[in-house]
């Protein structure tokens, strides 16, 4: 293992909580696809299957940041266990509805609660930040490692969701996703030593983390990246099917994920940059540029190579985005801030799947690669418009010092107020 990664795993408890995060993160890549596979197998109605998957995604967009906000206020253990229990119960009700033949509205009712699923990726990254907030280099390596874990989930998750539901029984995919969530959350929350300590109750004001200057820019960019992710999935499957090799789609998408994973591992070896806003802009531009070779792919082998190259910009962009969130958002709201970026990606994934499917039906898979290309151009445009906000970011150590000084000042002021209040009571 390269030295930066060896260094981060020398800390006690890190191997265990990142492994728990891997298990608990699998449902992100499994649940929506598992629902689609289950419903399509049972009813043959792809419209209903897509609508239910979209309901799950929309509920994640609405409920996910609220769960993370509660985590910042009350801690991971107190919030994650009941939140995951809601999701597990909702998935169980959804699958039970298909067995006993309950009316369709019950399916949507349970799907709307499934989005209470906690963002385990944000929880794990918050633990890394708590450990290495004073070491930007090690934190950069930790975020790079988590990008590799993300890619692992998105390679294995769809295969498990589809494979279980087709080879075993239709409900197996969603139930497996719920089981992964339950095990991952219980495993993670049992590790109290590395759990970030929530800030004092008086420091939790100020509204949502989304009000932090610069964060809406990152979320908007992540929406465009989400469109890229899902549209490449949909169009690539259609592209392979049009050429009579639908089974090759999994290999093509694996090449895309492999490119991202390899680049993410290499990116973690680079020194952390003070000009992280500029690096982030370059990464977003690289994502947009990577969509151009897809327009010229003339066969499956060429497309695999183009997807590998396109994927190489994804992980560095995600790593830099998380690093920016860690700089922008106050530490007492960090988990919510990280969840907002993943929520933006989830929203984009839902939009991209519907738009790209519509385009494939009308112009064919060859020309449908224009969808991720347009999304990449929009991501570049959004990043260019808002890049001035990021140029004003202080260096990592300087910002950490300012945050610590501000926190200390708040505590001193709080102590002074408490002392005066006690003095009045004594008088």
C-alpha cells in the first residue's frame, strides 16, 4: 500500500469504520436498481418500476440532508440507528406489498420513506475529518481512499441487485440492500471511539449548511455530474444492446469505474494543494472534456477505451469536491454539508436516467452520448461562473486556525454569559 494510505490506516479504528462504511454504502448502488428489477420481473411494467425508483431517489433528496443535520446535532449513533430502521421497515413493506398484492399506492407510500437512508459515505468522511482536520495531506489521502470505496460499491452493487433478483427471487435485491444498510449502520455506530463529537447545542444555529457561501455551487455542479453518471449507464446499456452484445454493457461500465478508481488511487498520492478551488475547476473541466471521445466511439472496444479515459476525471473531481466542503462548511455542520453534495448527485442521477432514456428512444444510442456531453458542458459553465467564490478560500491550516479561534471565542463568550447569569442568581 502506498505510504499515504499506510499512514492513514495506522490510526486505531480506521480500518474498521471504513469497512463498515463500505458495507453500509452498498444500498446506494443497489436499492433503486433492485426496485426496478423486482417490479419489472413481477409485473413487466417498466413505467411503474421507474416511477418507484424515482420516488426513492426523490425521498433521498428530501430526507437525506435532514438526517445528516440531526447527526451533526446529536451524534451518529443516536440518529443513524432509528433512521436506518425507518428505511429497512419501508423496504420490507415495499417487498411485502408485492407478495400479498396490496394496491399500488402502498408501493409509493413505502418508497417515499425509503429515502430516510443515511449517507454512510458522509458519516465515514466526517470521521476521517475529525481524525485528520489538522493534517491536510492525510485527509486528502483519506478522501481519495473513500472514492475508491465508492467505485467498489458502484461496481458490485448493481451486479448484486440484478443478480439476486433474477437468480433467486424478485424481492431479493431490495432485501439485500436493506440488510447491507442494517449491518453497516450497526457496525459503524458500535465504534464509539472514532465517532465525531457533536458541537454544543448552542452552536447548532444558523440554519442549513446549504446557506454556506460556495456550497450551492458545489451542489449544482454535482447535479450535472449525477446526470453524467446515470446517462452513461443508460446509454451504454442501450449501445451494447443495439449491437447485439447487451452482456458486454457490464464490462463497458466496469471500464468506466476502473478508470475512476485508478485515477482516485493515484490522486491520493499527490500533495494537497492550497489552491484547491483552481484544482477543482480543472477537474470539472476534465470531466466535461472526457465526454467528447464518447461521441466518436465506433465499436465496443473503442468505447471501452473512451469510457476508461472519461472515468479518470471522476474520482479526482469527487475527492476535490469533498475537500472543498471540508473547507467551506463549519465543522459542526460538516456531515450535512457533505450529504448535500451527494444529494445533488442523486438528483442528477434521477434526471439523467429519465432524459437519456427518452433520447435513446428517439435518436438511438450513438447520438444519445450527447446527453452526458451537454451535462459536462453545463458543469463547466456552473463552475466557471462560481469559481470566484472558491478563489477566496484560505489555506487549510489558516482556515482551521480561524475556525478554532472562532469556536474558542464562542466558548469564552458563553462562559462569560453563564458566569454573569450565575452571579445575578447569587445576588
